[in-house]
């Protein structure tokens, strides 16, 4: 039986911040989340307890979170810390 592998993204660090910390900060940015939901047509958080239970049972919630994480990785993380630092 093979051991589960850790996603290498989770181990990345830039300027003392991990990708997970960056993702958490992005989740707290209401405008970013709202625009991602508008553009993707998906919701990160279900609107009712029943919808949340269904999403959790079907794995939909994790699939949506993975899509958001992919978005953050490509459009936020890949450019994070690449600007020139001026003395």
C-alpha cells in the first residue's frame, strides 16, 4: 500500500509566507471571493445547512475549494514576492 503524498504546493514558501497562509488570506478577501464566484459560477460556501451537508457528503465542497486553490496558486501565488525590492 502506498503512502499518501503531500501536495508540494503546501510546502512552498515565499518571503516567509506559505502557500497555505496565502490561501487563507485570499479566503478572507471578500471582494476576491465574490469575483471568483461570479466568474466561475460556483460558491465556496453553501447557503443552507442542508446544502452544506449535501456538498460535504458528495465531496463537492472539497472540489470547489481545490478549484479556488488552483486559482489562487496561478493568479496570486505565482506572482507573489516577484516584484523588485528597493533598498
